[in-house]
């Protein structure tokens, strides 16, 4: 039996287009939109899926609620977090401007339109660069 492979994280929203446009803007990744109810942003390391609240019925009524996340942080590795922050300006809800963390990442924390925390980070220490596969 082969090991399990991580596929994606899915966010449920009342407005797929708005949330998808936000993630396209902050990541520079163009989403695949196979239907108006679903979009995927595929990166070399994983996929962020965005599904409409109307799709929740397929998994079980009431199994997921939009804009209710208070535990997960969606994270994206970016080339230059400071340049990204400058480029985004006031188009995002910034929680924490670029800050170097004790574990060696320079992180920008923002909220997506549904309130989910998003960490955009650049490894800056040699150890963080190695952990992220950048060395």
C-alpha cells in the first residue's frame, strides 16, 4: 500500500469568485474554475480548493460553514514577502506587516475576505531556507 498523499485544503464560501480573486491576487496563481461552484489554485507543493456553500450538501448537510475558521492558517511560500506587501498596499486586510519570526521566516499575515488567516512568508535564515527547500 502506498503512503497517503496530501492533496489540498478546501475553503467553503458564499462567494467563490470573490475568494478566488483574493487568492489569485496574493499568490499570483491563476485558478482553475471547472464550475461556478468550485475553483482550485494549484502550486508545486499543494492545492487550495475553494467551494461554494452549495457544495456542502454533497458532503452532508451542515458539515461545513463559510467564514467560520478560527484555527487554521493558510500559508504560501513567496519569493519576496516585503515586495509583495508593498505591491498589495491597502488592498488586503493586514493583521501583521512583514515580520521576521523566531524560526527564520519573514511573514506577512493577512485575512482573506471570509476572515481566514493567510500567512505569506519568505524563509530568510539558512535553516528556514533549508527546511523550505530553498538551499
